[in-house]
């Protein structure tokens, strides 16, 4: 009775067009008041605890701030230049380099919409100018942008870790091989399509351009080393590494590249200066930049945009955690687990059910909310069937990727539509052919657990040897 009421009210509110966060909170509070002994005061306490108890969730606003500075500060442009210098000379190379740039930017942002916005706003127009069909360019970026939540650091992985009490570091490590594999699959598909469509290739950039572009992009590439190296090296927790990434992204965008902020277009060194003079001048400029950036409108706008996104996402997470609390206190996951186990489903059959449910949910709900609602339900069943929780987490993340490009709530579709100026249905038709690649990838991740587990298990063995 309680389960039916809870889910009926949730989906009823969503059908009326209510925001997902409000629908989650309203259905949870109503169920508690009608079927539980908890008081209104306990509801307020649970909402507060949802974000204060789960220390891992504190990493989310830091990664969002870092992503905002990197998206605005020209890091994406430099990563694209580096990617083009590597694979641009291959037929279809500009599209392939766009995928590679998405992979690199995903490793510093943790967000799919941010990846699409940062990379797509530059490369879609560039591909069209060089002879690519606009629908081809938009479809590639819309799909490649989903790597933002698969290649670590990933906000969805942090949410899954908080919901299941699994290690965020192990989740990050588990996403490496799947993320690289998906990128390779997309680039292979692009190469085959480019042969049939006779798409253009860029001129070979040469070794000097590769090294020059790598040095130019080193500010963004170094963030990958700092964040993931500190986590896997045991120096910092994911939350601490996220805080460092936010400060570092600010330093790179405002003080390093100087693409935004009070030092915009200020040169690092004049030719007529000695090294000592240049060092003194640059040190003074950096101090001035730090002081003036507090009131600089560009920097303030970046921080405010990041704050708005963080508040929106954390509000969804808080209400989803309240919903998960209702599920747990009413023993709904345990009841569902007992029911499913009574069906006698094998592990592979259960994973089919998981994929179907998540693919349907991805059409209507935001990834973090789906993760917080579904993870407590799937987790106990997976454990009983012998499915590794880390493997289950990666399967869920890949399903969330597909949900980012399926209407009516696919966020990547809206971002791509905004970049191209086209309608949502046009973007859906452009992205649809590439969806087959993601579905094939989902089958591989679902039924080849080694792809997700080999790196976490290898790290565990190395720690054991120490």
C-alpha cells in the first residue's frame, strides 16, 4: 500500500509537469505524514542530513565551480587544438578530434552538459565550415558529450557512492577503461562513416605543433594529474581533490591563461625584459589579478552561474535522499529484493531488468535523481545475486549517459539545440544514429564485468602488497 501510494504520487506529480525535485519532496513528505510515525521536524532534519552527513557530496559544488572556470577560460579551445594535432590528419579527423577533446574535457569537468557546451560551441561550427554535415557534427558532439559523467571525475559517480556507501575512488577508477572504450568506439564509427561519406581530413600538423599544442593545453591536462593522482595516490579524498580542482581551475583561467578576469590579454613577458624583471612584473600582476578578481564582473558571473547549478543539483539530491529515506524506512528495497529473488532471475536476467528500467527512467528524470532513487532498490538485489556493486554502478552510469540524449528530458539535447539554433526534434534526429553505438557499448559493459573491475581490483592488490 505504502509503496503503491509513494510511486503513484511521484509519477502523478511528474505527469502534471511538477519539477522533479518538488515531486520527490512532496511525495516523500506526504507518505511520511500519512504512513509513518516521523514528525515534520524529523523531515527537516533529514533534508539537512542528506547533504551534511554524506561528505562525498561536498565534492559536487567544487567540481561544478572548476567546470565553470574551465568552460569559460579557454581550456576547451586549447584541448581541441591538442586533439586536432593528434588525429586531425585522418579522414574524418576533425570529428574524431572532437571526441578526443570531449574525453579530455570530461576528465576535468565531471559534467556532460558542460562538456557539450564547452567543446560543441567551438567544434560544431568548425566542422560545418570544413565540409561536415551539420547534423553529423551535432550528433557526434551530443553523444560524445555523455562521456562527461563516465570518465572520472564524475558527479553521477559521486552520487552513486553516497547512495550506496561505496568508495568514490574505486568508482572513478572503474570508469577509466569504459570511458576510453566508448571514445574509441565513437571514433571508429566516425572513421568508417567518413570513408563512406568522403569527409575531409586536415593537413598533418607536424611534431612541433603537437608539442606546442600539448604545452598550450598543459594547464588543463595537469588538472587531470592533480585530481586523479592525489585521489589514487592516497594524498587526498575525492572531496579534498575537488576543492583543490576549483582553486586550480580559477588560477588557470584567471591568472594562467588570462582569458577572463582583470588580467585578460595581459602578456606573460615582454621581449625587452630580463627574466628577473619579467618575474617581478608577473608576480605583481598575479597579486593584482587576485585582488581585482573579487569584484571582476566576468569572474563573478562564472561563480554565480556555478552557484546556481550547484543549488539546483543539491536541491534535487536533498529531496531524492529524502525519497530514498522513505524507501529505506518502509523497507521497500528489501520487499522488492525478496520479490525479485522469488522470481528466480539469474544475474544476467536481473541486469536486463535494470537496463530496461533505467533506460525508461532516463527519458523523464535527471541522472542524479534516478541514481538516488534506483540505487537503494537495485543494490541489495545485486549483492544477493553476486553482482559487484562497482560493476552495477558503472552500468547505471552508462544508462544515465543514454538518458542524456533521449527526449524529453535529455540535457545534452537542449545544450546542442542551443548551440546550433535548431529545434529539439532536429537534434534528436541528428543524435539518433549514434545511439546504436551507445546501446552496443551498454551491452558490453553490462555483460563484461572485467571492463569495469580490472583497474579497481588491480589497485586493491597493489595496496595489499604494500
